[in-house]
C-alpha cells in the first residue's frame, strides 16, 4: 500500500508526515497553483432544547484559500478555511458572533537519492475534549499544532534504504485545554523484495511533556506494502511500551488494509491497533478530506490503546451523473492508566446528482454515536441530514440553497432546523516556470 495511507504505529505518528508526499525528481519544472472561494450567506435557524425554543436569523461569510508549490525537491501544500456569522435571537438576547477556523499547511523537502529530507507543518482544527455532542460547531475547542523534523538516508544496497530521523511538535488550544510538546526519533529500514512489494522494519522512541506529566513511548514493528493490479495491500505487526512516573503498559500493535481501485469505484477496508497519547494524536492526526469524515472525535486524555475498523467506498456506477460515497467506522479507546473505555461509531453517506450541466443536488447524512459503559449501548448520538442545491452561473460563480436538520439524543436532547441561501465566488489559477 502506498506510504501515504499507512497508519503509523504507536509513537511513530510523526514519520509518515515526512514520507507521505512523493516528490518528482528535481528536473521537473516549477509549478505554482492556487485556489480561493468566498461565500456570503443568510440563514434562518430554529432550535429546540427541552421546553425552550429559539429562532435565529443570521448572515455571514465563509471561505477558504489554498496553494500548492512544487519546485524540484521542494513542495508546499496549504489549505485554510473559516466561517464568521452574526446571529440575532428571537429571545431578545442580543447578537451573537460565531467564528470557526480549520486548515493545515505542509512543507516537504525530499529528493530521490538524496541524503537529507526536511518537513514542517501547521494544523488548526476543532476538537472535542470530552464526551457529549453539540449542534453548535463553534462551541468546540480550537487547537493549533506545529511540527518539524528532518532525516538522513543511507543506502546499504540497491534495494535497501535506511532512514534515521527526528521530529518535534507543539500544541496549544483555547480555554483549559493543556498545551504540550513532544519529540521523537526513529529508524526505518525498508527493502524492496519484489517489483511491487516492500518490507519495512521500524523502531521509534517518543517523549511527551504536558504540564506535570512526562510520557515515553517505545515501539517496533515489521510490515509489508504491496501494489496490486486492482489496488494495494499492507500489513504490519509490532509491540509498543508506554511509561511514565505513574504507570507502564506493554501492548501488541499492528494494522492490515486492503484497497480495491477501478476507474469508477474505490473501496478500502482497514483495521488498526495503536498505542498513542493525547498530544501525539492531536498534533499529528491529519485533517479529514471527506466531508462525511468525523471532525469531532473524543480525545481521551493520557495514553490510549486504540482499535479501529474502517470501511470507505466511493462509486459512480449508480448512474452516469451521480456519485455515491459512504463510510462506516467503529473504534474503541482505552485509557491504559485508568482502564476507562470509550467506543465511538460513525456512519455517513453522500450522494451527488448532476441534474443538468450547471445544476447539482447533494444529499448528505452523518451519524455519530458514543458508548461510555458498554460497546452495544449508545449513550450519546448525533444525526445530521443536509440537502444542497447549487446552480453554476459561470465557471467561478454559483448560487444555491441548503436545508439542514440535526439532532442529538442522550446526554443532551436538542433539535436544529436550518435553511440557508448562499452565493459563492471562486478564483483559481496556475503558473508554470519552464
């Protein structure tokens, strides 16, 4: 399986950031591309909680800006977005401003055959540091993370590569969320065993400091990546040890994944077992790319042992003008110090319909559930269903309307109904220096 999709073992979360981007040889021409969108909207939102109802009228602006730069061994990818909205309540409680920001940027220096590589990045995301869903996305904590690292390559043979590297990361967030920092070192030995298969042996040590807590994570694993005619396969198995002044824990870790790829469909099923920590998870977890991915997983504090099963499928076989995506995921997180367990479940589907050349309709549904005592008993859940109509006026301008309904059940019972009208203007361009 391609390195970009291989989930790291415990404490090794820093390394795939450096290896995920495959950069063409330095002889390739310089290329710069950029994109930006701005959306202005007005909406009407009705919420019900217990016996209290509230109707809010709002107006706001959202947008994103992205850039990609490629020049020989240098590569930069960045995408940031945000939403600012002002609402007025029917309860005469005054205006309320909501602001949410998310995005990431990554710089990589990597040249095939070179001795050295370097990477640096920044991520801003919303995080849920406790159980309990809310329908107000601006109510989640905003967390920033920066990380940087470097490595040196050795070539013991034509088919063998040894990489020694290090990485450092720092996180900070709003409110009472703890700041933290981490460092890690790793040795990665890989050997191409056939035209399509590569075996690897990875060993690492990571140090985390968060307020008065110091944690050390050691791990070692062996694995195989194989490219197949219809997709890819990867597997790994290893051991991990977490240690601090208060506890120590040994665990078996590993992963297995299979991906099927055709011109019209893509299917991936995977199982991952990792031992990691709060800081490493927050600092280095990737920003979800699919709209139906979970952006607000519970972040269990301390060192956790995680088991996750995921199925993702995308197809255009339903009809010539539609695309269906869906995801199903279940995970268990156990705090190795306290033994507390949390089960998280996610199911989502998205259907895109091209009504005409310039008119589209999207239907999206997402469900999330948390089980706090037993895996089969859902204690808190959130449902959301959205219908969006969009009319493309020009290549860069469009208008549309959306209806969104969402509700939570369990720790809180809350319903939300929202209607929105929007206008979007975009810019994109590309420059090449030959």
